[in-house]
C-alpha cells in the first residue's frame, strides 16, 4: 500500500500507522518509518507522524 498514491489509501495507511504507534507500541511505528519513510507519500507520512515530537517529524520528513 505504500506505493499506492490514491489520496484515500494514503490517509488510511497514515491513520493506521499512527494508531499502531499510539495504541500498540511506539517502537512499531518508528521501526516501520525507519525502513519505509522514504517511499511513503506525503499524506501517509503526515498522518503517521502526527503524534511524534517536532524533531522526530522533521527527521522522517527529511527522509523523503
């Protein structure tokens, strides 16, 4: 789903990643982002990093 650029898919992917980081384990989210942030669309990445610190958000956005 990372490669699917349809907006609703990107929103859904970002939302699920964000919720996994909030409810399951933050390390699950950051491990995924470490490996995939460069391939993710802007929308998915923005949703996924919403609850991270400003420094972490900037680091993942710089990977794009």
